[in-house]
C-alpha cells in the first residue's frame, strides 16, 4: 500500500442505517464520538417516514454527523445494502457500517487503519462482542467474540475465505472495514433478504482480507428487533426453504472457485476453527461433496443428504441472487476480454 502524504490524515466514513430506535441510535453515535480517531464523518440513513431519529442527530450537535431521511423508504435490506455503495461523496479513505443498535469500542477506527496499512490489505474483518439480551434490563456483553470459533488471526486469500460459507455465514456487517482502494464490491445491488446479504458479502470478497480477532465492536443480539430481520410477509417454511436453497447455491459456487488444494484440505485446515463436523455438514447438506470420510456418523450423513435434496427440490434460489451471480460473472468476462487479470481466485 502506498504511503499517505505526511499531511494527510485518513478520513473514515461511517454509514448508519436506522429505523425508529432513537435511544439505540444515540448510543451508537456517541460511540463514534468516543473514538480515539477523530477524523471521521457519519451519514445516518433514517428509513422511518416520520423522521423518528432526526432529533437525536440534532441534539448531539456534532458537525461530523449528517442526517438523511430516505425518500422513498428503502426498507431494511436495501437500506443496509446502500451503505456498501462505492459512491464516495465525502472523499473518504476508509468505510464501515454501524447499524443503529450496534456500537464501536474506542480503538475501532485507529486499530483497523493501522492494521490495514501494516498488513498491506484493503479489507479488514474485525471481531465483535455480543450484547446479549439487548434492549432489556439484563443486557450484558459476552465474554467471547463472534469470530472466535470461526477463524484464526491473519490474512486470508479470497478463495480460502469464501470457504467459510461451507460452515457458517462468514462475514459480519459490523465487523467489515474497507478502503477506497478495495476491489471487492460489497454492495449487492439486487433485492435479497438482509440475512442472505451477509452470506453474499462473504462470497463477494475478491482480494486478501485480514481477520482481526481483538473485538473492537459490539453486535446487538435482539431477535426480531434487529434491522437484519426483514419481517418478510411470506410463510416461515417458504422463507426458510428459499434462504437455505440460496445459501446452498453460494456454497457450491464458493467451492468451485476455491483452489484444488484448499478444497482437499478444507475439512482439516488449521486456518479455520470450525469443528470438522460443522464443515462436513455444510458440504453434505449443500450437496457440494458427499465424501467426508469419518467426519459424520452414517445416520447423520444420510439425514443431511435427504434434507439437502428436499431443499433443492422444494426451495427456490432468490431471483436477486441469480441476478447477482450473472452480473459478477459478466464483470469477470469483461476483465478477461480487456486482458485484465480476473479478481480473486
């Protein structure tokens, strides 16, 4: 990474989607004010038609915090997705998303900038603590980070990182920190559920990514109140089948794009902390690879094959996901046609 001019202090743009949670938004924004890195700007994107959170921004009176009400409403999924846009009207150097119910610890920005420059990466995935029982009198922070049982600290090539999809969601919105030089495009751009978006952003990594295990952000576990929940109007079973079918499609694509060495070593790779059985379950249930040795008992293996077949027959891939695949593949063909090396593995 090229050095910054000596008189240039990188600017961080924080993007904060919100909807009718003024108290939580205030806590979120105050965590920005408590950052040891002072050169930041925040754009609050309020999706409530009555401008429910405008008063919070006005009361804080911080010129670094800007308020905008979405017109028309974007709803949760699109509001979150727009926070990953490549547009850069603030001329920022780094970006992150902090949903209104989440917040940052004081060293988040400074530590991520210093790490990115030291390691020569444009994308950092930072560990997060969990606020258990968020919004209740029993709210408390976890003693663990959400990445602790998933990754080891360090740099991951994109093909290997995407294999996290075989065992888990991989990416977490609130832990992602990226620079203006990043080649990965984290804006999905097609209508899909907010939950599926995180899986898709794991798939969208197209360059080395550094996983940092010191937790410097907090994710609120608040069930149906989270902005990640779309409150979809379709039935639960249909919604779940669609989600699982779409995840399986992402898993198979990630597997195909991995190197033969990463595929062969995935079940036992020390770069992941997922249990071997969890890795195998993803492979079998998605019908990606059925041969997993002794990683699963025979009965469970058979059950997962049957379940995977049922999901494939009864589930439907979200139309937005298929459009996403086609758009990304067309982009790769465009790179090849112009003699540019395709991104990622």
